[in-house]
C-alpha cells in the first residue's frame, strides 16, 4: 500500500470577522475555531454566509473587519496563492487544456518540484483517489465524479495543511455522492489534514463531519457535533435545519418549574423553562413519537396529542405519517418496522415523554429562511 | 432567493477597477487615427474657406447634391432589401443543414467575406462590362446586349453581392441560438408548421435581422469602391462626391460638409436601431 | 414540408452561386491570351502571373502590403487583446461603453474617415509612409481583434483562474499557464482578422498613398481604372486561392478543436 504522508493539519481561528459588500452584510461578527486535523462542515442555506467564510479562509476575498489566523499566523492581506491551501470547487475547475496528470502536477511545478519526485507524488495522489489509470486523459473525457476525484488529488498533491471544499458533490447524483462522501472521509482519516467543507445538505454534513457550524443570515447559529446539534439545538433554526421536526406552538404557563403548553386543546409538558421572556415553542423529533389509537391505555407522565392521519407513506425501513393536529399543525411521525399500521383518515394519538421534547425560543425568521 | 451573494463572491477579484486602463493604448490609437481626423473634417466643414454654415447651405441648395443624397439612401435601401431576401433563407438553411453541408454553406459565405472587396468588384466589372460575360451570353442566345456597367441596377447588384455576407452572418449567429424545441412545442400545442415558424421562429430571429440590416444599410451609405468602379455619372453616390470635392477640387469645406452629413446620417440610424438589436429573447438560448 | 425543403434547397444553391461564382470569373481571365479583360478570354498564357512576379509595380506594392499587414497584425493584436481584457474585466457598465467606443471604426463611413486622416497626414508628413499606413490600419483592425478575443474571454471560465490561484499561481503565472493558452484561438483569429483587414484595406489607402508607397489594393484599383491589364485577374486569382485556403484551414482547425 502506497501510504500517503500524514501531514499536521492547520488550526484556523476566526475572531469577530465581518464581510460587507456595499450595504449588504454577508457575514456579521462570526467566531470560529477549527482544530488541527478536524473535519469541520459549514452548513446553511444559500446566502447564509458559509461560502463567504470559505472564500475568506481561501483568500479569494478580503475580510472587512476582524481577524483570521491559519496555523497560528495572521493571513490578513496574504493573497490566495501564498496561503498554501487546497481548494476543491463545486464545478471541478480542472484545466481543460491539460491532461489529468498535468493538472495534478500543476501545483507541484509552481513549487519548483520536478522530475521523478513530481512523477511520484502525482502518482501517489492519483492512487489515493483511484484515478491513476486516467493520467493521460483530458478532463472532458471524464465523468463528473471522476473529475471531482482528480480535483481532490490536485488540491491535496502538495500536502497542504488545510483543504477547503465548496459543495464539491453538489453537481453529482445521489448514489455517486454517497460513495464519494465515504471516500472523502477515508482520505481525511488517512491524511490528518484539516478539512473545511461547505454544504447546504444536512445529511451530508452529518455523514462527514467531526463538527458542524450552522450558518444563517450571516451569523453562526451553533457549532457542535452532529449529535449535539440534533439532540440539543440552540435555536429553532438549527432544530429545523438539522433533521426532520415538528414545531408545536401554543399558550404556555410554568407549572412546578416545567413548561406546560396547550396545543389544540391538549396540554403537553416539557421539562424546564426558557430563560428570558421569549415565547417558547416545542420541537418534536418524528422518531420520538409513538402513534396509538385514541383511548388506549395512558402511561403516567406521558404527553398525548390527538389528530387524524393525513398522509401515510411506506418506506421499507418503516413508515412515515403526517398527522393533522386539532390546531391545524401537520406533525411528522416515523414509525419503526413492526409498529401498528394506520390509514389516511384514522384518528390517532401522538404519545411522547417530556424528555423527548426540546424547548426553544420562538423565531419567526427560522420559517422564512427555510422555505 | 433574494440574497444571492453567496456564490458570485468568487468573481470580484478578477473584475478589478484598474482593468479599464488596459484599454488605454487602444483608446490612444483611436484618438489619434479616428477622433482627431473626424474632428478636423467637422471643423473644416464650418471654417473652410470662411467660418459659417456656407458649405451646408451650398450642399442642401444644390439639386445635384440632393439627388445624390436621395440616390444614396435609395440604393442603400435596395441593397439592404435584396440582401435580406437572399440571406434569411440561406441562414436558416445553415442552421438545419447536416454537418458537411453546413460547412460548405459557411465556406461560401466566409470566402467572399474575407476576400478583398477590390477583387470582388473586379469580377463584377468583368461580368457587367459591355463586352462582359452577361452580354456575351445574351449575344450568344441572339438577344441584344443591355447596358449594365455604369448603371444603377449594376451598382445595386454588385453591392448586394459584396455585402451579402454581412447580412448572413448576424442572422445565422442569432438563428443558431434559437431553441428549435420551441417549434416542436408550438406544434404539439396545435400550431401548423408555417404558423409555428412565423409566430415563434421569425420573432426570435429578428435581432439578427435588425443587426444585419443596419450593418448592410450603413455600409451601403458609405460604400465607395464598388459604386466608383461599377457606377457612372448617373449613379454617383455620396462617397464619390466627397472624394471628388477633396481630391480633385481641393475643396475641403464642401467635402467635409458632405462627409459630416454622411456621418450624422450613420450615427442617427445606429442610435435609432440600437434598441432593436438588443436580444431580449436570448434567455431561451440552448446551452451548447 | 418536403416541397418547402426542396424550394429552400434550390434557393440556397442560387444564393451560394451568387456568393461565390461571380468571383470565379477572374480565374479564366487571368489566363487570357489578349491584353484585355473582355469576355470570353482567348488562348492561354501564364504571362500575367509572370508579370505579377517580376514587374516592380506589382512586386513592391505586394511587399509593401505584406510588411504593413504584418506590423498591423502584431500591433492590433497586442493592443486589441489588452483592450478586450479591459472591456471584459472592468465593471460591466464601463466595459459596455468602452466596447461601443472601440468598435466605432467599423461603422464610420470609409471616405469620411479617409479625408480626415488625409488632412492630418498632410500636416504630419505621414502621407505615403509605412508608419502612416500602420497607424490607420491598426485603428481599423482593433475592433476585429477586440471582438474575437472578447468572444473567447466570454466563454472562458474564470473560476479556473481562482482555482489556479488556490494552487499557488500568482496573477502573471495564472495568465501565462491558464488564461492565455485557453484564449489563444481567439487571439490568433484576431491576429488573422487584423492582417486581412490591413492587407485588403483600400479606401484610406487611396488617399494616403503616394507614388513611392503603394499597397496592393491601390495597385489593383488603379490597374482596373487605368488599363485592362489581365495581371489584375492573376492577382485576384491568387488572393482568391489564398483566402480560400486560409478559411478552409481555419474551419478544419476549428472542427478539430471542437471535437476534443
């Protein structure tokens, strides 16, 4: 096995960084610390500032205010070609007038690496992405997935301490995307390089990342591991952006330190209370809900919401239901294989415990940015 | 999505403010060899031999000049019309032809387009002269020869042939961008082929037609070589009058005034036609 | 449908004949045994080709045209390519205005321009000089280079420049290794256009020519107006063949590029 060199990844530290284009603020006061060797994904809808952040790190655009350190050194004013960072673009950006081999050799030539040494490193990089047989082909003779693997080899061949990827799989179909995600993960494990990955696909972010930074409207809403973001979203936006969820709204009061909300006439209890005076909403994950027939035995401490099945979808691995609650909210429910079947029009009760719920401050902008 | 700046931010680095200065040498050449000479022409038309509008008064009072001016526009209109009739079907055929035929058709346009205008006019002299090809053939089949050289029809025929590529190329470049699936769509909606062609295809091709027509018309107005070699006293065009005033009579003021009239006519036409040539419909272009 | 196809085919055949056939008439005339351009030609002789190659009137005007066209091709290509970058890379409003300005030589009536240039050159003692011809023809050729290079810059994917920068290339290296090779076809065709524009230019040339410096088109023109010397047909035939060969080569080259 032709083991690629393990390189020490670079740390990135962004402090109070802003980016303005005229009156438009693309980024406002973001703080982001990326650890050496970490796989960090910048996740968010389009226009949220994630690509702007990537461009700041790459040096394609200058920071308006704030500080940016890579590998412990400030890079303010340093042009992109002096930053020694690998970048993979969504549209591959392979040079059409060069063969695959020449493309991968390009950054080495720029660094004065010639002869056998260059040949060897080109071969090693192409081996890593399993494209060594294509060295003499031109980019337009390759499929999208093959081109992106070559682009990856080209961005890594000069052993940069940091690799940036801007929606690299965005133009590929689902099957290929899933396979390449695993390839990227493997390469990251082998190299120890710091990876910064931009995507708007939350599933992709969950598959790949050590940590995820969720962007919205030019700010970072939350940084954490996939599990942290899913189980303990800090904001309604994060809760809704990561995974499926149902948002319950209604009049609420505090009883014995817990929040009790009235949704369509049913009272449900969530542990704890919100700090401050924002009105609370409750986030309910579809797989935390069990569907029961109305009037079935109640378990103590259990929440119940009644509704009617509006849509029933068989998924193979289980079923998905959309249940219309009495206040008109559509709740999404995932039932595991072997759970009772329901048909459209059936009256059902959604049951869940207070621990299954997440209490969050309401945020109207979370709805508008997502749709 | 209202907030687009997530993606285009890759570009500004390569669209830089200083870029305009790269055009400095070109602008300098234009100032020296275009703007300054034209300014001299304009100035002399008002100052030579004496300051005032005398040259323009002379120009518009002379019946001969008015006839020539009118003739210049009439010839330009005929040439434009004749080339449009020839060019539109030809350009359309270029878009639907197979690869080899298209190459042959393109070749037939490009060779005359790039061949020296003097040589092509020479060919017309040989064809149209009293002892030329056409009259030889007429004599051969027992008909009496016709006067072609130094007549207006001769000038129009020669100019049309010389200018035809300038009509075909713009029309073709617009036509090849038209998505022919639109025609299929129109037909699937129940339009007859001819109706679909007239209502969908023709309007989409109009920017090319306008561009070709305005180019041919403007070039015709200022055409010099072909009318000079094929025309006679009764088919003089404005350019020949200008040349005659300046080179033979050394009357810079009158020649200049005629030139200014020609220049103004050209730019007025361009300004009027500019909105027509804007390709409103290009968003339907097929991705190549 | 098929009837209209046949009709279209016949019509296009006629237009193709109109485009090409009249010019072909110079070929038989160039072998005319009589010193006349009267049709039909009589006999057969190479004498007119020989005259073109030996008569100093023809040979010097040909070399003059060649020298001037080569200077113009180099000057207009460099200046026009720079301008094309200026136009495409400037803010789009400024770029649009600049482009409109730089292509005006294409629409200014030739004679008006010619008398203006003649007036300026009389004062500046540029009449009948290579420099005078080169300046005027460069101005006329810049729009062609600008259009050709701009067309290839517009299809050029600028993200490739970003990519090259990220791989470690400075701005000049990016231009040399990525931008230039990819827009080279546009620059080359611009250079060819510039060469032909100068080589064929006649109207300005008629005004700024002198007995000591004639270009080939001027020599052809005066030959047509003064005498009926079939040498002019021989020159026409040679120019026709050269133009056709260049264009066929260009089309074949374009096709090959289009394939890979």
